[in-house]
C-alpha cells in the first residue's frame, strides 16, 4: 500500500510539520484547512469568503490525490463562533450538497484570530 503526502505549499505545513493531505491506499485524509489563499498567504475577514476558500483549498488537495468532492465520506467543521455556522450553509451546500457526507460541527478556538472557520475531510477513492 502506498502513502502519498500532498502539500499546498503553505508555510504553515513546513513550520508545523504536517501535510495538507495524506493518501493511504484508497483513503484520503485532508488536514484541517482554513480560508487562507496559499498563493498570496492572505485571508479575507469575511466568513463566507473564508468558507469558500477553505473548500477550494480542499478541492485542490483532493484533485492532487486523484479524487474530488464526490469521494468525501466525512467532514468536520470547526468555528470559533457556533452561532455563525448557519451563515455558511449555502457555501457548504454548493460544494457538498450532492455528496451529503457524514458531518460534525464543533465550536473551538482556532490558531489565528483571523480564522473564522476550519474544515477537515476524509475521502475514499472509488474503484472505476
């Protein structure tokens, strides 16, 4: 069974010592992903823009792993302010509404006060 490490190029991955995603056989584990644009290392102050960028970052990792949102089986949403979660639903539905993975939302502090949401997914590649 092969193991593949996927990087977004984020300095965070280097500094902290983790991968954006790990592919282990048919499984893809995408790390908690925030709304940073990794090309510019900037982050919007708008929650919905952050949620959208999170999912774009996750989509990029999934594509590098030979997968896409259709393979996502589990998602975890982490927000410092649980009351803001319903605001995100239209964005989340846009990417995962047809997939409907098992989901959890927790409220917890994030490592940078600019971060308003973090999303983690697990996917399983389908055999063609």
